[in-house]
C-alpha cells in the first residue's frame, strides 16, 4: 500500500519580540503563546524489518528535532532583529537574559520561514517538510508551504 501521507505534530512555546521601526504597538516588547504545527509528507516504510515500519516519521523523532531546533532556542526568549541600535540590544540582553538576535524583522511571517530553514536539514530521508503553521494569537497565524518555496 504505497500512499503519500501527511503527518502533523503541534508544539507550543512562549516568546516575546519587538518590531523595529514599526508604527503600531508591537514596536514595544510584548509576548505571545505561540502554537507551531509541523506537517511532513512521505510514504510510510513498508519494510517489516524496519523498526519504523508503517511510519513516515516517528512522532518522537519529530518532537526531538523541533524541541532542539526551535523550542529550546525560542521558548521564553525575547527575539530582536539586529537592526535595532546596539544600546537597545544590549539593554534587552541585560533585562531579559535569553535574547535571540535574528537577521530579520521578527514577525510571525519571518519566524515561520526561519523555522522551516532550521528544521529541513534534520529530517530523515523520505520525510519532507510539507508545511508549517505558526499561530501568534488564537486567531492570527502565518503559513509556510514547501510548494511555494521551491
């Protein structure tokens, strides 16, 4: 039974960010309870001798990848773009401790794109990143699809 299957796992983490040069309230440090949905696609193993027989990926393997590459980096952090002036960045680092500096404006859209780049190299052969959905609030999210980013 050779079918392409999509599997999805959800992750949650808390993160603050600040948007440099933004004209609304998000220019101030503020936080969100993020929800990340990671969807992979592939053909489940059909090898009866394979310990992962019947799976596209073992959900525990996916959990390990996402925890290491995303959650452990961003959970309970303040994400700041490097375009902020040096004094503000130093202040964020002193005040908040876990400050993650990124080379982009840390919007939901840019974060989800960054997350895709961080995840892809660690997926096992046969499992491909299909999409990511990153909720910033209960009603607002950004999506990344592999097919849109070839």
